[in-house]
C-alpha cells in the first residue's frame, strides 16, 4: 500500500523525551517537516545502531526545521528504561513514541501482525501532515 499523498491518520500515544513522558498525536506532525522512524523493539542489538545514527543527524535536521520521532510497539516506560540503561540510546534527544496498541504501526502499514512488532520503515512527512 502506498502512503504517498495520504494524511497521517488520527492517533494518541505516550512518548519519552529528555527525561519526561509526553503525549503525541497526529497534530504534532503538522506545521513542520517530520521524520518518523519505525523499528521492531527496544533492547535489541541492531536497533541502537540505527537510532544512534539518527541521533547523530538530529541537530542538523532540527536546524532545517525537521522534528524526529522513533516508534516501536514497546511502551513509553520501556523507552525510558532503554534510554537509562544504554549508552547509545541514552544520547537520544528526539521523541521516542510507544505504540503498544499498534495503532500507529497499522496506520503506517508497518505492523507485522503475527509478531505484534513494527517492521523497519522511515517516513518523511510534510508540514501538511
């Protein structure tokens, strides 16, 4: 299924950023460019490398007016625990969204239904959402 030209579908989720839990909705993607990076699960051995590389580019992306979000089907509590226990993930400044209900992963067509995990996928969202 192609998502080109489709608006981000409604959702509400809890996220972790800079030591705080925050709420994120589809409205967060409006009014600015956004990069949304899906990955299968926290505490895996491949994901920290990818998320760390994204953090390495975060300042540049922010300077261009882009916000970054990572999403997995873990909870925001798990994101905090991973952030607190991993040197690489501990450096992340961007928003880490929890999607335990699978709503966001389904909306972006990256959910592996039989595993209950998000597949890897990166989306660039324009300011119109």
